[in-house]
C-alpha cells in the first residue's frame, strides 16, 4: 500500500496517525489553546489551568527528585508516567516535537513497576519509574524509526536498540520518541514526514538539530531526561538553541549499538549518544548510571570504563576559542564569552587564548566524510518513495563519489589532524579544557542556521564536550549588529551570518557555550562544568536560569582587534604548535 501512495500522502497519513495516538483527555481544549501569534509557550502548563497541581509538581521536578519518590514508593510510577505523557502530548500539539508515542505501553510498564514495588518493597533498578524520552533513531520493537524519510514510514523495528533494553532493565519508562531532520543531517529539525519542530521559547525560532525534537520537549517540560545522538553537533546545537545541558561523549562510552542511521555504514566519523536535560545534575545522573550498568557486555563497541570519581579542581586552566577562523559568533555569544572569561578570572581560574589552527581543515574533513559515498545512501532512500531531496540537503543530491582510495587517504588526513591537535594541547602546559561557542548563535530564525564548525571539529577529534547555558541572555539593546567589512569578514558564510543576525528576533533567548575536554574525559568535563557554573553564579538549572529577563548592562562588544575576537595580550596566549 505504501508504494501506491505519493510521498505527500504517506507523510500526511503518518502525521494524522501520530496525532490520533494522543488520547482525547490529553488534547488541549480549544478554548485554552494558545493562538499562533503566541510565540513563547513555555508558560502554558502553569498558566493554562489544564494541569493539576500534582501533575505540575511531578513534571517540574528534576530526575533525581523524581527517583527519590519513585524508588521509595512516595510516588507511583504510573502517576509519574501519566503526568509526563500528558505534558509531552501538549508539547507536541504546540511545537510538533514527537515522532512516535508509546503511551499505552508506557502505562503498562509503569503499572508493572508499581506491582513489583508493592510486592518486594524494592525498586527494579536505578531508573525505577523515571520516564525517559528518546530520539527517533532509537529502535523500539513495533515502532517506526523514519528519520524523516517517507520511505521508512510503516516499517516498524523488529529489534530494540541496545540502550533501549539497558534503560528498561534499569527501570526507566520509555514513552515517546522525538522528531529529527531528514537523515539527521541538518542543524534544524524539519522533514517531509512530520514537518518542522519549533522552539517553545519562541516558535519563530529553531530548536536546532538533529536532536531538536528532544530539546523542544525538554524545554517545554515534557521530559525531564532525554537521549539524543551527535555526529556533527546534533546534541550540542539543539541544546544551545534552547538553553539546556547536554554531554557529547567520546565514542564507546555509552552504548549506541543497533540505532538507525541515515548514513548506515559511515564509520569514519562515529555517531555517539548522550543525555539532554534542564540540569547538569541530570546529565551526571544519566552518565554515571549508564556507564555503571556495564554496557560493554551488551554493546561490542563499548569501552569497559565505569563512571570514575574525579577530584574537584579549585583552579582550572582553560583556553578560550574566540572564533574558529571561519565564522565569528554573533554579538550575544561574543558578549557571553567575554563575561564568562571575566568571571572565571575573577574567581581565580587561568584563562588563555586558543588559536583556531587547523579548524578549517578539520571541518573540511568532516564534510568530505559525510559526502564520501556521493550522497548515494540518501538518494536511494528518497528514491524508494519518489521523495524529493529537501533544499537543506541539496548537496547530497549532487555530491561526487570519490571511491575507496580517496576515503582511505582522507582517514590519513584525519589521523594527522588528530595528532596535530593533541600536540597543541600537550604544548599548553596544564591545560584542562577549552571554552568555545557551541554555535555562532544563541538561536536563530527558521531556515537561517549556518555553520556547524564549532561542534563538528570535535567530532573529528572525538573529544568529550558539554554544552551549557552560561546565564547570559540576548539583549537587543546591547547586542547590536556589527556589519562585516572586507577586513573583518572571515568567509562568505561569516558575512551572511553577521548580516542576517537580528537581535530583536532573538531578544531574551539564553546563550550557551561549549566546554571541551580530551577524549574519554566525560567525568572531568562534568566536574569542570560544575566549577565553572559556580564561578558564574549559576545553579546548573538551565530552564530556570534561561527564564530570567535580560538586563542591560551597558557593555557592548569591544572592537575587534585583529582577525579573531578579542585576542588577549601575549601573557595570556598558549603556545601554538
């Protein structure tokens, strides 16, 4: 039947099926449904009167607070699951963030957890009764993993991803899967099956990609803890666009076996999965629980490293990347960098400069890996349903297959790039981590996201990275545009980004930065983030911090001193190798 329908009809039918899976009691009543003109819908759960006080208490709790209740019997897993199912249903109706619902299965699972606790007075595992949302590419038996392809609609999985089985064994309740862009290879979440996911903080802005369904769901409060994936920034970009936390681990730390890919077999740049949450505490909870569950016994590519205790450092040595030599951050991100560095130095931490040496080459390697098959994998999936390629993925429609020998030579380039970057790090004595933009933007209007260089280069290096809201918010009166000129424009894309920057459109949005550690240093990155947040006076609660109104401080961005912004004096520079 699928082959008899047009791709448009297949997508429309799937969207209707998804909406129909939401029971009537979780459909927002027409009389309180926010108008299309209401951009910020994050306050809807509290202000609508549609959620009960108990539902709000549950869904506004952190993961650890929920577990403190479900593992002691104070809250039933069923009541927690119902509350999150309802809030996730509302999130989808307002932001289009879901791809699959598992509401009946989730409630059945929750009831089984409650029955076990009633009988034994013990939780099933460390995640007992905790609802966890998953990105669309995690396979769950009986559910589609379309990845935005109409040709993969009505093709339910016949096996679970390894992480799915691990989470369920730990007592987690899986209740929704979330929307992604086509093939998960776009930095904004849009496809021909489900359409576009929007940012709950401002529906005229992007929630990022490719884990943009997860970020939108979490910011709305429809998930307390979600799991996304990252091959070029797909965890960090959506987290930054919505002001939440995420950890991009090195490959092998978390199980990623049996997940679905839009570029199946491409292993030159390895995809990883990681947690997304409103709090850093939840990121640490997920990371320690999963790594302590011996995932290497389930996933043949997992590394046998349980979560390690890292001594807290009172004084960090960080190197700041002011720009990557290709695209400068927009004014609010520049201000966030400057203010963050000032606070870190005031707290006694050492901050030096980090030159973008090799970054352009690293991003070029990443791009060539993604197109190394000439786009044939994507083309063939689309052709099966006679689905046209979306404009955001146009380059996959005319790329050139360069052959195996060229791919092997590209591996040689990658290895040298990794070695050179490691040598630079080693030469900067005592360096703990890098502080960089996550993206050039706080967030941006739909269709205007450009440049994944700040995240993608660390996929090539396979470094541990954490994106975090730094407490700065866009202030249209302060973060004014600075028109690029021939002297300051780093590239054509840089000029486009700076000219398109619209402070009014993103006013009030939270700004995130990226913290980078060495490979397999997930514990250290989390520890450093805790220390940095303390220096910034932040709580580690991204949603709460991001809800504060921006305050004009009268400090504009300083004038660019040279090619990169703003370079420090010689005593603050790290050796460049």
